[in-house]
C-alpha cells in the first residue's frame, strides 16, 4: 500500500496542465488548464499528481507538458 504515502512524499517535479479534453473520463473538475501540479509518482503511461481536490490522482501524461 505504498500509494497511501505518496501525498507526503517529496515532489519529483512540477508539470503544467495543457488541456482537459478527455474522450472517456471527466477530468475538468479536478484539473485546471494552465495550473502547475506537483508530481508525486510517474509510470510510462500515467502521472500521479496532487489535483484540485487535494488528493493524489493518476492521469494520462497527455494532459500535461
């Protein structure tokens, strides 16, 4: 259950959200275009950031620059 400690983990880097146009999921309620987010973990396909709710969420990398 390592993912429970990600919120308190040191920030790896910051990324900027470039769009919230999702084809399948609604992400505009937790991400804001132009806002920078702290990256807590990263895989090949996903970035785990602290989103607008204050919790760690996993999103596809194509939302960020």
